[in-house]
């Protein structure tokens, strides 16, 4: 069960972010794997703990790391930072058939803080899903096909956005990460499969 962060104040977060930025430079951050306890922790809300320079550098690092993996989403806990920040972006470089079946269309780069989602329809979809923190495996996960996402933008403004299809899956996956939940927790029984060749889905 996920547990709340304790004792990681703004100063502690700033220190950890700066240490990570100094360590990786212009490279990418290491992505923690399923056995890391940080992935089972409810991340602390982002409430402006970072100055503009550090926040901008962190977001750019997360974007580089997501692209290099490659993936279509990345949450801060996946690079060892227990704060509710996530990035998503999907070029949807798939065949027309897959795009139509999975409702997978390009999603522009988006940064979300403190996201929560609610279903906006009764539709659900069952598709294989992967994760950058559970490398080598995928499993079928039933997700809401349409969701309303409430989040804070980097300017501190509360926003609502509607997502459908694969983009809805991505935002649910990343929001779950920020609450200490992994996709394997929601996988359909018996569907966890080792990836032998090129995975048929994008990981998050």
C-alpha cells in the first residue's frame, strides 16, 4: 500500500533536484525500477518548492529522459523525486490501423502538477500497457476511455482538461504513479507478459 511522504520539506526537495541536475548535466536521469520503494509512495504536492530556474531544468530533464527511454509519459518519482509532477507527450508514430483501434493520436507536450482524474463517460478500453519502471513486461489494463483531468500548471493555475483514447490512458498512468500505484496493480489477471521483441505499446 502506498504511504504518504514524511519529512521531505521544500528545502529537501530543492537539494535533491539540484543534486540530480548536477549529476546528469545535459544527459538523462536514471529511471528507477519496480523494486524501488519510492514508486510505492504518495508523492508530495507541488506547491512552488522549486525556483523558476530549477523547475525549468527539471522539466527539461524529464522530457529528455522520457524521449530517450523512449516513452510517452514520465512522473517525477520515476527519477527518484517524490513530488507530484509529470510530463506527457506522444507523437503517435503508429500505423493508421493501430491509431484507429486504440484512439491514439498525437498529444502535445504537457506538464501537470498535482493531477487527479475522473471518468467523463462510461466507456472503458482494455489494451496492453507498459511502464518505463517495469522494463521487459506489459499487461492488459482496463482504463477509462474518457477522463477529466484536474491539475495545476507551472504558473500555479488550476486547470481542467478532457482526454480520450490513448491520451486518457497516459494521464491515468502518470497520475497513478504520483499516488504510488503501478499499472501492474490494475492489470487483468494472467496478462502480464514478458516482452521478447519490440513492444507493441509505448511505455510511460
